């Protein structure tokens, strides 16, 4: 005899449960989801962001743009680090 159980969770409940899983099980979930995500959509979003950046930095040297990019990356890393440590 076979039976099916259906459980409904909110997104917050699901994320909370996943956060409590061991690292190896999280990797299995990530790999399963990665196969389902549209890589074409990711590339499209990246290209759109790239073109927006080019338009925003028209007439500005590559060195200045790179300096801005490095500063933005440093700020994001600092914010993530602060969030992890709080």
C-alpha cells in the first residue's frame, strides 16, 4: 500500500529548515536546484547589467571604472562579513 503526504511550508520555514542541514546536504540541494535554473536567463541579466554599466560610464576611463568596481566589491564583502559576524 502506498500513501502520499503533502506538507505546505512558507518560504521562510523552508529556508530555516535548509539552514539547519549539514553542509553536505546543502550541497546536494544546491546541485539539484542549479540544474533547474535557467543559465540563459542569468546570462541575459548579466549582459543587460553590462550594457547599463557601459552606458553609465561612457567617456570615463577603464581605470576609473575598475576602481569603482573594486570599491563596490569591497563594500559588498564588508557588508556580508558584518552580517555574518552580527
